[in-house]
């Protein structure tokens, strides 16, 4: 195969001439014409052209439309001078009725009119004069930039065509076109993921940033060694599989729509354009696809089993970090800042954003001498998260202690009635009924391949200490009041696809086992009370409720972040901004001073007391709602509220 360094000084026009001359060294165009855009090419009958253009507009990541030709046009002046699409690709595919019938090195033979009466020639499907060419961006265009950024391009290193896979993800249909998304895979060292994401984001007309990073099975790809197109590329130690949307999706569209005659490039054999691959490309580009520095994505790992990374814009990451700083306030002077771990809030929100079914648990019976023994910290934050998750289309289940089942059911009903909670959620209990109880609770029929939930959240929930007991901050054992919900978090560690979050403010809460050593050495009575059960993400806050409010705000910010929304949707069916009605619904389900004050009043009516003082009053952890808690909520909303309308950089 042609090596790119053999022709580093040749222009795209020079290379097109070699292709036109059938130079046998050019098998694929990967690694060629670095710094210039390459194009996928699809040629269709005119009666399908409008549908296909709509299909491209609906699926911009796999099908970035560079140019649509005039009827019968063989040149493409906006992309390349002195080009002829019939000869300037090294290999073409020919399709009849949706079947690949052959590959050819030229399409000139299809330019001649068939021998038939003039009145029939006009609509003859084999007449070039009635075909339309579509030129679509290609990821080969950014491979040179990856190399310049120090990111190895394994397919070029190995002298192979890039690996391309048909996924289980369906494109947004348009007219007669409906097909699965096709992706390219390039292995990238984990330490260079941010660089790879940043470089490719700057090439939106070459498919832009990745649409998936991590386990191929999450795209429905079962065997990397057997690509549907191209060649298998070997991973090196430390590599992560990174997937970009691919223009070969257009070939799948041809196969599914079954036109009487159609042509395409052969996968890996692209059309070389004269257009530099840069954000300032001369190609007409919709304003909503132009890269913006604020939207440049950052990459974060959110799951190890299965391996999953997510993307978020720099601007949104800054805002969520501001939320994290706000909830780190410590007016009760408990030393909570010592337990802080950078970006736990951001990573938890990203994992929750990818989830579909979330179980939330709360309840800390610190007031063992009272009935009920529960405190006002925990339930407000749990309800705030639940109502935002519901508004985002997630399924939510609440898990409580059996002793508190009826009371919490009544509290949820009241929260719905007063508009604090957007809709009723199932309320369930978990008890230790045997060695497999947690597995059967978390998974359908106890099958770890069929989890009921993909995320568990504990907020201000009593956490099991190393000795098996449960302690309040005074060191009193309250095990008799607590059901073993910790077992769910322990079991989740061994079930692929379930992530966990713990939110706490003292270190004795479920999930805070992730920072156990800090709790033991830095918190009062830490060696006794420290929770021994970790969560994947441990969010620390001055008051746990604040952590719940911040998660709700963080989820809102993610779903109004174009970079994150694009990644969630694999670049398919995107609107430039969030629809107004949807945005209004999400905004209405954010926590607010009014809603949180109303819900705290409800808890007090049910006899639930402040954690630190035991007062039956409008306070949480000894801090009155006004001004302390109301001020925190206002500050969180000020950060979040700057995205109340959908500017392009939120």
C-alpha cells in the first residue's frame, strides 16, 4: 500500500492525477493529503436526491454534507479544480436494487446514454445526466492533525485501512432512507484522549469529535477483529477504543433504500479535495456546526465496567466545578473540605446523564430517641435529584427502610401534591433475605446481565462501618434502625453496567467509604464512624442536601450543553439549541428556594428533626433555612441560571 511519506510533498491535485492514471500504489487514501479534507461520495438517481439531502441534515455527524452536485455534474468546483468524479477515486462500488454488484476503477462507462428512444432516455436509471453526486466529509482529513498533536494513528502506523463497524444505533430516518450508524475505530492511548477529542472537534466537516469512547459492545459491536468495512487495527497496551461517526453510513443507506442504480466510493478510497481541513474552511458551513473554544470537549471516564468515557464542553465543566465549590461551604465547621475530591460531582452527573434507570436511597435515623428518628438532611436532596431525573426521561425508584415505608410514601404523595416532585415514584424496601438478595434486587431474575438499574445514589444514608455497625456523628450505634441497603452498593461493584454515587457531609454516610482513610484520620470519631462501603463517586458537601441540589443543577447543565448532547445522541438528529418547551420543562424541575422551603415544611409536619440539634424546626443540621440553605440554593441557581436560555456556549 502507498505510504503517506512517499508523497508528502504532493498536492491533492497531484494525487488525484495519480489515481486517474490508475497508479497501483494507491490502494486507500488513509494517511494521504494531510491537512486537506477527504470526501465520501454517494451518487444517486435524482428522484432520491432531496430525501438523501434531508437524511444528511438529520444525521450531521456521520453525513457532513460538503457539496451536492447539479444534475449530471462530473466536476465539483467548490471542492476541487479540474476534478472528474468518474475517474478520481481509485475504486468505486456499483449497486443495483440495493445490492453491491461489482467494484470498478472508473465510472466513465456509465456516462453514455443507453440505446433507447429519446423519450425513454430522460428517465433511464443508468443515465449519468440524471444522477446527483453527494460529497460527504471524511475522518481521514483529521488524521494528519492527530499525528501533529502527538496522537498515534494506529491504522496508518500499521499500513491498514481504518476499521469500520456497523452499529446497533439507528440513524434518524428521512424519506426512503433509514439505516444503522457506521463508525470508524481508532485506538488512542488513554493519556491522549483529551488531545484526540480536542483535535477532531475542530474538524466538524470531517465528522468532528468522537461519538463513543470505550466498550464497543455499548454500540452493539461484538468483535473488533471482524470489521464490517476496512481492516482490523491492532490495539497497543494502554489504548482505548475511540469511535467516530463514519460516512460509510451512506453506503448502508443505499443498501437499505434499494435504488435501481447507485454508486459510491469503495470504503477507504476517498475523493481528495483541495479544501484545507480547518475550522476556517471555505466550504459553506452552518453556524451551529462551527467550532467554538467554549464548546471544545473534555473527556472523563465515568465507568470501568463497562469502560465508558463521556464528553462535556469546557464551559459546562467550569460551571459544574463552580457548583462543586459552592456546596463545599462549611458553615457548621465540620471540616468537610478535607474529604473533597476534585470533579466527583462532574463525573457523577455524567454517569447519571448516561443512565436510564436510577435508584435513590436516603434516611439517617440519627435521633434514635425520637419517633420518627430521621433527620431533615437527605430527603430534600433526594427529591430534587429525582424530579430532575424524571424530567430528563429517566426511570427513578426510591429505596427506604421498612420502618419508614408508610411515612415516606405519605411524604412523596405530599411532595407531588405541592409540586415539589414532578411525578410519583415507586418506593421500595430491601432486606437481607439470603446471600443472593442484593443480586436479585438489582437484576431481573438475579441475572447480572440484566440489571434493573444502571445507577444507585445514596444521599445522607447511614453507612456501614468496618465493624458492621452504623454510627451517628456522636458515635452512637443505630444499626437496629437501618436496613442493609449497603449490600446493594457492594453487589453493584460486581455487576457490569451499574455505577454508584454517595453524597455525604461527615464521612459516616453510605458511599463515603471511597474517602475512608481521610475520614478516619481527619474527622471527629473517624476511626469508629467511617463508612466502610465505597461508591464510584463520593460527593462531599457542607450539608448533604446541597449535594443533591448540585446534582440536579449539574444534570440540567449537561443536557443544555451542545457538546454533551451531541455525544449522548451519537451526533444524530440534533437541533442547534435545546427546544424551548423542553428547556422550560427542565428549568421548572430545578430546585428552588420556594420548593425546598415547602418540602422542609412538609418534613417538619411529619415530625422529622434537624440533624445536629434535634429541633423540630425549619432547619437542617442546625442551620436555619433562611438565610443559610436558601442562600446556597440561590447561588447554585445563579450558576445554572446563566443557561436558562440556550446560548451557544452554555
